[in-house]
């Protein structure tokens, strides 16, 4: 039945006290500066540099010691490649399910309407943008504020102000891409397998190491997979550079070589086309998965409401 050493059961007990502890990133203390050049704004601290496009009001790149680490804008994320429980693609009778509600609300088609970048002071940049969703003209106001603290660590404060008429959301968070090669993953939170807010009883808190590729779960119909909840911090590295992320409260994340759009657009695993980049999703909350393919939908306490959501992300 089981090999020697097979674990039959475990229990983890939370102590009745806590202290919020961030990982020590060992960033040398230094002063940040802002350099404005025509259409570009550079926020620089030591050998870390963020370059923004002033006209498009978006992040262009994050480099460390001259090496590119983040290669895309940081965008809001309210959508996921729907699970079978959210609604089965290609089937009839799915109109009442979350997948159809999200599509009717246009949450899979978020587009920026207008955006403004403002240099706040000598060490911070703020971007405020409004977003439409399909035919809905304005469903989201997205604010990002980038600054370095006196330890030289980068802080990103994110606020997503979602329209109250939106349906219960798939997630509320951000997404971006690293450059090629960031395939090594370490995290402190729930693991070691994928977990969601209503699937936490089968996992435990610990520090885990794996790879981005190994986070992929090969469901027969490609869909959302690999999420980790109740995370304190996680890091990605390419053996030469490491990017670490922590938050002011437990959060959720997933990393993949497939975008949500790629997963949602394909019907079979063999059709998927991985990218060499790592696609990062960081969520304040993601909806639980429920049992809605053949049973009840996600319970109310595991849904994600609209309204205003704010979190502070520490990056190093």
C-alpha cells in the first residue's frame, strides 16, 4: 500500500501570537534619484533602475546592475482562465456561471482608456489610469506608486478601485512579465501544491523551492492553475539575478510560462505554446474554486467583491 517513509498524516498548529516578518533582502542603503529625459522618466537607486514612458504612463523596464529583470508594464488583473467549476467552455447552459458573467462584464478584455504619470518627489513616481472592459466604458481606476525606502528597497503601492456593479471577480491583483530565464522559484506560504482560498486544508505553511515549469497543472481542459495562497514572500531567479516580492499582508500568486489568454484560448494541452518569459500574477485575493461544474458555486466568504482594494508590495 505504501513505501517505507510514506507520510500518512500531518497537522500544523498556529501559535496564538504573531509577528509580521519580512525577508531580509540585504539591499545596500542608498539614496534614490529621478532623471527626466524627454518622454522617459527613470527612478534609480543604487544599481536598480526603473524606466517609465511618460506619454503612455507605464513601466517599460526594471533593471539590476544593467541586466533586464522585468520587461513589461505592470497591469491590473481581474480575470483568470476559467476553471471547469467557473464554467465549461464550449458547453451550453453556462450563462449563469461566473465565466459567462465575467465575459459579459468584459473582464477578459481590460483596456486602458487614459493614464497619467506624475513625478511626486525626488524618490517616487505615481501612475493613475482608468480602464474599460469590453463595452463597459470605465470599470476600474488603477493607481500605482513606486518609491524606494531608506534601505534601498522598492515599494509599490497598488489600489484597484473597481466599479460596484461588476460581478463577483475572479481575482483582484496585478500581472507582469520577467525576462527569459527566471525559472527558479522559492516561496514562504502555503504549499507545496497549488491551493486556493477554499482549498487550504490540504496544504501547510512552509518554505518551498521548485521551478516555474513545475507549477503547471495539466488539467485536461487548459485552465487556471498553480496558484499559491497565504503567501508571505516569493522569489524568482535565473541563477545570476533574483527578484523577491513581499506584501504587507498575506497574498496569493502564481507564475507560469503560459498567459491566462493562452490557457483560455486552447482546448487541448498539446496546443499550448509556452513562452520563455515568466508570467507573474500577484493577487490580494483570488476567488476560490468551489464545486460548480456539477455542484454548488464558491461560497460567499471565498468570493472577491468589487469596490476598492489596496496592497503594498515590497520588491528587491
